[in-house]
C-alpha cells in the first residue's frame, strides 16, 4: 500500500486522531456547557443558542420516550428540509437512544413505503408540508405516529431575506389522527431518561441503493459517526469561531457530517439554508461572515453564474470544499479569482458516512478525490483478483477506516459481498474505479456499479426501473445516464410499451414518473423503442445503450 501521500499531509496533523468513546449527544452537552449563549443555528436571522438547543432537544427526547414509548435502538424516520428542527430532531432521537433514519424530503409515497417497511420505524418526524406524502402510510407496516414540524416556529423575528412560502406557512390548525404538533410535544415538558447508548450502538442509518433496485440502509454507530465528523473539522484546522453555510441537505451524509455534526462538535454556528437559492446563499455569506462552505460542483457552478456577484460578498470565506463530482476547471478558476480560494475536493459515500479522501488544503489537485485521511487505508486493486495495482493503473478503490459502516440493515448477503479481508483488515469495495498518481493522490476514472450521478445525487437505475414497471403501459424499461451540461449526468429511460394498453406520450410518462419518485431520480428524457438489447442469458445490455447515448451526445463545455 502506497504511503506517497504522507509527503503532502497537512502540516502539524497526526496520521490518526484519538476518538472519544462517547455518544453523539455529548457534542451538544459539551457545546452548551462551553458556549451556552452562542448562536448554534441562524435561520432567516433568528438565532437559537446552544443552551436553548440542548433544552429543546432534550424535551423532544423526553416526549419520544414518555408519550411514544420509544425504546433504545428503535428507528425513527426524519424527513424535512434543512432547518433548526431537522438538527433538533436528529439529536433528540439520539438523546432518546434511538436511531435516525434520514429521508430525502423529495421522496414520494411509494419510495417512503419501502423505507418504513424496511426500517421497521413506527415513528416519523416530518415537516407539515410533507404530510400528504407520509399520511397515507399511517397504520401501514407499523408506522403509528407522526410528529409534525412547522418551519415558521423557528423564525422568531423579522428577516432581511424573504421567506419562501413553505417556511412562511403558519402551523396547521387541525391535525389528522396519529399526528402531534412539535410545539405540543415541547409543551409537555418531559425529561428524557439517562442516556444509555454506547459507542457501538447504532446512531444513524442513511439509505443507499444499488443493483437490486431496493434502497439499503447503511448501519452507522456513534463511533463511526464520531470518526467521520472529527476528521472533517481537524483536516481543515477549524475551531469554534467558524461560521458554516449549511446549504447541502442534512439528509445526505455530506451535509449531515460536514455542515451539521462537524460544526456542532466545534461549537461553531450553522447558517441554515433550507433549499438551494444562489442569491440567498450570497447574501447569507456576506451578512453572517461565513467562513466555511461545503458544496457540490453543480451548486458552485450555479452560484458563480449569478449576475453581479462581487468579490466583497465572499471576503469572509476561508474554506470552500466539496465533492460529488469533479469541479470543472473554468469554474474553479472563477472561484479562485473571486475569493482567492481553492475548491478543495473530497470523496466518500453513504457506506463511509462521508469522506475517506480529501485533498490536502495546502496542496489540492484539481478534479481529484484527494488522499486518504486520518486512519484510512485505501488501495486500488484488480476487481477480479483483488491484487493491488501500481500507480497510474486503474482498478477498484477499496477503503478501510474507522468511519466504515457495520453493514447493511437486514442485508447479510449484500454486506458480505461489499467487504473483503486483506492482510487482516476489513476493506469496503466501493464499486468505483480509480487510480493513484506518483504523489499518492486518488482520481476517479469510472464505475463498476451501475449508477448515475445527477447533480451530486446518486441515482440507481434499477430502483427507477422498478418504479416505472408499476405503470400499466410499461412493458420494459432501461434507465441510463446521459451527459448534461448542468447536472453532469441526467436520467433517461428507454421504454418498450405494452401492447393493448393506452399508450402515454413522453410528457405524460415523465409527469407520471415525477409523481412516483423524487425529482432528482425521475427520468427527464424518455425514448420509446420497439425492443431492448439483451445478452444470451437474457440480461439487459444497459452498458451498450449507455455508451451509444454518450457517443451521440454533444461534448459538454466547461460552464462559464
């Protein structure tokens, strides 16, 4: 295993970090003890102090335990946009010794049904505007109760920024059966039982998909979550004075770790943006003197394309980092010209609860995954023999480290297939193909897994196909990724229609798909075909279709 990257290790940092063996809620307790009056979150100019945050999270935890009987190790779905309530709910669930199941708020009823059934959750904490998607599941597969949050409750005064409609909406006056309002739960005033969770207890289970079509939950303990969050803040030398722009969605591991858990460990301030809005992001950076911003490439492309963006608006920034897809060189150059900062890229996945590789801040390379961070071992191997390959030769990336998941929830076979034992060390097979240069920096070259990267979101074609087969007119479907100037890749479906059934046109089928699944994974392009190519064993030859589509596409210029 190469150690060339150690020559470029961030100065003054050890190769491994001592990790506390404590539950995650201890972060909140320590921050509230050290900085009780400091703003933990800023949401449309309304501040929530660390002391207030702790009290509210503990009151919610008490309600979950006392009135809902939540037991240690139970799973609770969490579904809303970025907000103080998202962060509070996350830590309330942990304080109640339970497990957070973060859910993409774009998910629709059919997608949510699988998450409820698979996780076994009987409780969900949901924003009130998402009630129509979740309410039909009440009483199904054990989902018994919803705690409903109203974003407006944490906007406690006037804001210099206009409130989006979903944030400005008042609390629901009448709630359906099986629902409790957030404010009602707080008013109950219950205290939680003493914390029992240990470092190896489950803390969070983000869902990811794969070749089977059904999303799988990655089991992360308090220990693996602690390792991940500490690595990110120490790598960049951050302290409690930092102010983070929390614009990446918290339900995704990148935003959860880099824009939420890490800042809370520091006792820093989170400036929360519930949905991406480039003008609001620029205003928040300038208004609150934001020092750290973690983004994805598509977000930065959009941000830098806004008219009238001034150097002065970005003057407070000290760290700009990201990942999800390679940053176009022209965009990185514009960021450097405006802010004087490099866009520091990294690499990770749900199975590792965010980054295993980050570029050294003092010596980043463009369009590069970075180098293995604290305690991480990484190899590039032949996918068939698992023999380690020399520098410059492409193979599958394997990773080992303290942030690896325990495995997939209730999926022993998938877990066994995803890990290999090499030299006594348990490595995760990432399914990503890459190579290492002579300096020990890792680069992505391709994927072994069938996956589409649309605006930094992973889209698993088999899952989209499974949902499309529910349409009565769809006989066969093959979902592929095609180049897109703005999203990097976008989702296209090639469809064989069923004979004897009224045929939808392309627009109608796209609209139907949009109603059945999250917008980022819904096909934006549909092509009706008479048949789909299959191998001699009857397997769909999706690679052939994808390659044809990519060859036919116009090359994507770097966004200016």
